[in-house]
């Protein structure tokens, strides 16, 4: 497949390529200062040279209003905070993921053709990195310590948390979101880029097998969240692929039935192993009940996910401006009596910024992700779905402060946008 790249898109493609490599390697090659500095420079260059990218922010009134309100709430929190000791560190921690999401938003909105070129260029590279991660993870879950740095184990001695391929120190959530991105990317490629029926089936089979392997490995590194998130995003892809205004909706839905069938087959294969079936059932049940029926007086680990925000909402400051964005490090445990404070974004944001800041920041990110997918097309329902997805991810991950997590999430929504553009560009689609 020949890829035609226009000169005017080279700068944009360079920053997208850098963001991709940022997602691949920044958690293993731990030079965060260099990675973040290059990101900031790339952002300045693109926004400085691409007028359309700058205008994409200004033209989106909803985004601008939400951004200004977010800045206002941060300012009010700073004024009323008892301590701003960690303010600079926390603002920078929030800034870089925001920059990544914002730059992908502006490029998708203003340079849609460049986004298409980007995905056409990187299919084989992404899948090569995907296979390397599967190989590394297969070695790590045996307990061999393969490619796990001793410095990570010194910070977190729980071995399962460090079994995350090339995604570095306790990077299971980043690995999970990368898995979801690969799933959507491969689905899109099969549907719109592969012409041969045999090649489509082979690519689809490869995707199902490798994603099934990742789910299997996830039972060893306790990345059980993937069992929840992967079906949600797969179903989102399938539902967005249906043209609900068409008179042939039934025909189109039936064409997508094989995806549901393949998903069921993949799950059935995993559950056919008695040990895995028992482990998944017991682990999922135990974790869900642990999170939902927490005892505030006895909290540690997974049940802190909801206990931490619950604690904030039981105090007056949780309904105002929180303790202050700079009152404590966003990722540091031991605050307010919680060993795993910073375990997920919802708890740290509600306690430090207050409930209104948390909800507003969720909405701000949802606006950007929705625009990455819809690219100027209005869809109130999809914005609601996106907002619910952001809130769900904020409960299970540090989505607002992990640059790598936001990369895979934003690129996943960009893939959904490419899929919708592909449907709009032709009357029928490969099924």
C-alpha cells in the first residue's frame, strides 16, 4: 500500500511519531526530563507553525470554557490551600498528559489526512512492539525477572505489578490500554485496509489469538481491569461502525455478528482451563466486592480505589476546593492515612482539588477525546459515552497523570475516528 505524504503534514507526522515512541519506550528508558522536554518543544513547534491546529482550540467554545473554568478552580484551590508544597510537581505531572491529549486533539481536528497517514505508516511497527511485549511478558510471569529492573522492585516489591512487558515500573494499566489500542487498530486495519478475504481472516485470527494471550497473561500479573475494559471498547467500536440511519441496519448488524462470536470463542478458550476459570471468577468477584464493600477503618490495596474518594466526600473540603492541588504529591502514598493514595485519579483529584474540579477535569478530557474521534461533528450522545469512559478509567487508573496511558487512550479514539471516516467515505464496508 502506497502512502502519499504531503510536505505540509511532515511536522505534524513527526510529533505524532514522537508521541508513539513516547508511548512505547518512555517507561522503560527512564529519562523523563528528556522525554517531557522534547514533548514540550514538539508541541510549541507544531502549534507555532500550524495555524489550523491553533484555531482548533479557539473554535471549540466548549473546550475553551471548560479549560478556563478548570484553571479558575485550580487558582481558587491554591488560594484556599493550607499548603502548596508540591504544587509545581503536581501541575507538571498533570501538564504533560494534557499536552499529549491536546496535541492529538488539534491534529485530528485540523489535519485529519495526517492522522490517516500516521496510522497507515505504523501498523507493522505497532504490531512488532506488541509481539515483543507479549514475549517479554511471557517470560516475566514465570518469575524469571526478565527485563525487570531491581530499582522497580525496590519501589514496589509486589512482583506481579512489575510484570508489564516494556511498560516499566508498575505499568500494568499502561500495558492494558496499549492492548486495547492494538485491538482497535487491528480491527480497523482489517475492515478498511486489507482487501484480500484470506488476509482479513488471517489478520483477524492473529488479533484474537494475541489478545487472548494478553488476557491469559493478565491473570498472572493481576491486571484484571483488562477483562472489563477490553470488551467495553470492542463493543464501542462495533456500535460506532453501524450506520444507524441506514435502512439496512439489520443486515449491517448481522455482518458484525462474527466479532461477538470470536470474542465469545476467545473467552471460552480461556475459561476452558479449570485453573484459569476458577482464578478469574474468584479474583474478579473478590476484587469487585472488595472495592464496593470497603470498610473505611480497614483499607488497603484495591478497596482504596473508592475508599479514598469516599473519604474526601465525607469531609466539607471535598465539596469545595479540596486540600489544595499542591498539598500532597499526586502519586505518593501515605496521605490522609491511605497507604495507596494516588492509586487512581478519582481519589487524588477529589481529595486535592475537590469534587467539582474532578468532574470538570473529566469533562475537559472527554471533550478532547470526543473531538479526536468526531473531528468537528457534533454528537451529544457520544460525548456522554466518552465522559462515562473517562470516569470509569479514572477509577481504575491514573489516567490524568500518566502520559503513556493518555497516549493509548487518545490514539484509540483517533482509531475510532478513522473508522467513522472510513464508513462515511464508502457506502458499504468489509465485514
